[in-house]
C-alpha cells in the first residue's frame, strides 16, 4: 500500500518526538531506555493511518509493534485486518460478556478491574487452553468515575486474587486524574509503584509484577520518572495528520 509523503512524514515526526520525550524521562530518572515500552493507542486512528504508522515505526531502530485499543470489538476487528506480528493491548473497560474477544485477540489486558472479571477471564482462558497475560487496574486516585480496585481492597484480597491458574498476572495499571499540569499526576503514579512494591514484598511464589502501565500523552514523562514500564500514548502520535490522509 502506498501512503502520501505528508502522512508518513508527520507520523515519523510525531513518533520521534514521543521517543525523545521517553528517552529524556528515562535519563532523568536513571533508567535505561529499554525499560519502558510504548503502547501506541489506536482508538481514534483510521486503519490506513495505522498501516502507515507501522511502516514508519518498523523502519527505525526501535520498531513499535504494541498497539492499544479501548473497545474489545474494535480490537478484534483490527487484529484481523492488520499484521499478525502486532501485540494487541486492551486498555479500556472490559465487560464480562466480551471476555472471549479479549482471550482470543489480546497479548495483554490492562484493565482487569474486579474479581468477577478475573474469574470470567480465567474460565475463558481455560477453554482456549492459554494463559492470558493481565494487569490489575487500580483506582489510585479514588475518583468515583474510574474503574478498578481500590489500593486497600487490592492489598486485603491480593492472595486470593492471584489464584487463577490460566491468568498470568504481570503487574498493575492506573489512570491519573485529568489535569493540564502533568505534575499533578505524579502522586497517582508514585502510589501505584509503592503499592506494587508492597505486594511484591509479600513474597508470594510466582508473583513478581514487573509491569506498571501508567501515563498517557500528556503525562507519560512523569509516569516514567515514577516507574512506568508501559506508557499508553495516543493523541501525541496522531497529532496534525494531514486532512487528505
């Protein structure tokens, strides 16, 4: 497929800027650049833009093959249209009646926000004969409109929550309150890291929680400085796309 030069150039510039911001944040926090992975959020992107983005991203030294979607139906549809090498991340709310789509198409589900959803995913993964990688979503900020376990709830019930043999618990996820100043997100990110560290310190066999999914286009630098290993970036990658693209 042939793409316009203006589209490819804009996507390349956007991706370069995001990577530069990521690298700078890693340097400031004394972390290696490869400690943080970019998940390109494609929920607002047209499929043609995504194909062009994959062409641009795959031509550099740090190819991006991790794409994130909010809705399981759109993720499933796009996973059928786009190359099988893509690792698909579900980052939006997952209803229990859509767990089959998540199990069939996801490399990582970030938004596991309840014990009932854990059980439904475990049962579906057992039927599919796979071990599904997941993150537990935590509502660190305590906002009523957000999904997720409260930190206190997760700490109180953690031992029982990890008893799902067909799920591979890889870490935690959170969303910071929306704010123009990214520094206001920092306490939320720090809270998730400190919660992860407390849970790991319990020494539960097989529980390591290497991943923290936190930070989006406006605040991912603060998230990296506070320990993020996965940043979910959308609008910064699709900014200023030419109208004719």
